[in-house]
C-alpha cells in the first residue's frame, strides 16, 4: 500500500502493548495489552519500546526498530520492524509527509 509518514518520534513507547510490573518492578505479564490486562495496585503498565517510530496510519501502524525473528513471517501487532541501523538511517533522512510504499 501507499502511505505517508504522519508522525516521527525517536523514543516512542506503545500505549497498547508492553508489560505489566508490580509495585516492586517485577514483571507480572510480559506480553501485556493495556486494553485487557489489569495492573496490580502500585504497579504499572510499561509500553514496549519502539525506537525511531514513523507512523503510517491513524490507527497505530508504523515503522520502528524491532527484532525480526522469522523474516517474511508476522512477528508484531502490525508494525514494520527494522534493524537499528536501518531504522535510524530512515528516521534521520525522512520528514513528515515522506511517501512510503509497502510491497511484498
């Protein structure tokens, strides 16, 4: 599809996916979804780190640093993961409004 970079943030954290920790900082749930997983009293939800975030849609799809465990297979909640060096280079050399075409 064809998209446009509509937001850039070097140190973005997910507001949907991450982990829940208790009051002492111990991980209670490592693959948490803020919409359904409860946070214990004194604990908190910590959003997954998404360095060099470049938003492509208004419903949370973008490109960012992330592991690619099985190239060609889904491994995220819809985002495009990239190696650190590639994401940093694209982030530094793009601006809001840059067109992005995703092909298979």
